[in-house]
């Protein structure tokens, strides 16, 4: 009888562990996702063509000392806005600077901005680094006042009083080092439903964020990819696809 009870406890524990692991995996890819980049040219995109191009079937952004970005600049997808969505892509980049995936954002066209492709809003940070917390995947408030809103490893909420509450560590330094592929392709999944946002890296949940700020939470906006001002850099994207989760 004791052995039977012990076995049942062990089975229950294993099932709980398996369920927890499954909850941290990216959801199955929706059928019929829309492809946003054709691999041939920049049709459907608007950005500084000094800096953005198609190379070997990849969407490539690059700055050099001779050809710098005049402030942070973006290439903007012109196919519509993102509300509730499942967005998937792969990226690789060098480590001299950083990039980002901008979503539920807005295109700033005022005359005082430094270039024609300035975007503000939620950003999935992209970096070729492995030391937490400055790594690829955190949510940054591009152009806003909230800075790094949710770090990799956090399950967090941003409350109406302007305070962030972090509740769970989803990934630690050792696991991130195993997960992230330096100098290679990494797969990103972003799922947004209402005010709840999840970022996945290489099939694993790396942050879970709920924006409860009634004034600052973003519910809909454009999608864009960033080249950061400063040190010369390059970043490449492929397999960019989108599902509307209405």
C-alpha cells in the first residue's frame, strides 16, 4: 500500500512537471499565417533604403561609419495594424549594437524627429548577448517613459499606479545561455491578447507581461523593425509571418 501511494505521488509530481514545461512552450503555430516579407524585395515595407535591403533572401538592416542611422530608425510594415496577434520571425545580428521588433506602435511624423521612420511603442528588444538582464527579448517602451517594462525571466504586471510588480522567474542565467544562439539564428514568437503579452525565444516562454495602466497600455498599432543609432551594426530577418487572433 505504501509503495502504491508513493508511486501515485511520483506520477502526480511528474505530470505536474510535464504540464509546467508544456505551459512554457510556444503555442502551436496557427494555420494559414500571413507571410509579411517575400524574400525578393521591400514590397510592402517603408524604410530608409540607404540602410535596408534584401540580401540572399533575407531582410537586412545595416549601418556603417560612412552610412550611419540618423537617430533610431525603422522599416515599417505597411500591411495594416496589429491588435491581438501571433507574430513569428527569425533573426540574427552582430553584437556591436541592438535592434528591436516594434509592435502595437505608432509612426511619428512630426517635423522635429531626426528621420522619416521614427516609431514609438512596445518593443521586443533584440541583442546578440547572453548576460541577463541585458539580453534579447525584454519589453522596452521605445520613445516612452517606462523604459524596460518587463525583463527576460519575469512574469510581471504594470499597475495603474505606475508600479511594476514582478511575480515569477521564468528563466535564469544558466538556462538562457543554453537557449540563446550567439551569432546564429534565433526564433521569436510574440503573442498578444488584450493587455496580456508573451515573448518566446526558441520555443520557450521568456517573459509574461500584463499592462494594467489605463492610460499607457497599447491595444493596437503598427509593426516595424529597428536599426539603433550609434555604433555600426547589422541585423537580418527571415520567415516573418503573422496571424490575427480576433
